[in-house]
């Protein structure tokens, strides 16, 4: 036995609820169908980015959700396999240098960092990030792209080191440097023409700006910021803070 409901408001409510349910079902399928049909390949640990976040501030009202930006929460560089590095990214100490190929102080800073690597073995990894001039037509910018193009051929550090050995750079140095580094000039030319590595440099600069970096060289030891020229002794003291058993290590 049925009892028809004569209240039109109830019928309207039921119809509206059914319509909303159908809309949600359609929206869910629309946004999730790629993941339902295609399973993304698993990422290795080296491919996962690592972040240094600030300690979360406690909100006065637990029911209020604050909208924050990356600048509000990022407390150090993003550790990514996409950036040139020497050492294992899982090492407990990450030494990150934001640098520019046309900056002589940057060259000296990188040399100082790399000279202390051997003292720590697999406990440390050196990561280089680009912070060139913002003008995309500048030699500074083009050199950053070219080095990463050489990296696409597996010759990043050979190209990097050769450029630094030249001292003052000219535009005419970029292609011959490829041959000197064991990379193919033709491939590097095509990479530059297609701007294949530009997004990586843009990402580095956006990250640096988020961290408030305005000049280079700029060094991070994990999330400890060190601006300006940092001596080998200062580097070792900062590194030791993050290694158990060292005189200056943190508790």
C-alpha cells in the first residue's frame, strides 16, 4: 500500500536531491576517469621531491581553514632529482647552491663547496640550482639553458666545469664548450632552439624568489640559509650541525 505525498515541496526536494546526486556522479567520473583507466607508473624515491616546511602555526579557531601560499610554508630549497647534483639525494645533508655562470663569486663558492664533499662521503649531496639574470636574451640565461641541455646528454658537470674554467664567458663559447665536454653541438643547438630546458630554470628562479633570495651565490645546508661568500670552515661547521656525533651537531 502506498501513501502518495501531496506536498509539492517534498516532491521538489526529492527531485532536486536526485539531480544533485547525478551531477556529482558525472563530475566524479569526468575528473577521475584517467586514473580509473590508466594506472600511473610508480615513482622511485629519487624522483620524489623533498621539502623543508615551516612548523605549522596553530590557528586560534580550529574550525577556520587558512589559505596559505608556498611562500608561507617553504623553509628551504626543494630537493629534486631534476636539478644537477653530485652525491645521493637521500644523504642526510643537502648542500644547495643557487648560482649564476657569469658570477665570479658563484664560481668560487661552488669550488669551496665541492672541495669539502670528499670529507663527508655519502653523508652529503651537492645540488646546484640556477639563478641567472631574468632577461631571457642575456648570456647569463642562455648559459643556464645550455648547461642543462648538455645535462640532457649526460654531460652536465663536464660542460659546467669547462665553462667555469674559461673565466669570462662569451656567447661564442656555448657551442664549442659542448664538444669540449663530450656533448654533441648539434643536439645542444636544437635543445636551445626549442627551449627544452627553460622550464627547469624557471622553476629554480621561482623557488628562489619564494625563499626571498635576491642575490647569488646563496647557500643552503638543508634548511639553514647562508648568504654571500661562505668559507670552507664555515661550510664544515654548518654541515656538522646536521650530522650526529659531530662537535657542532644539533641535539
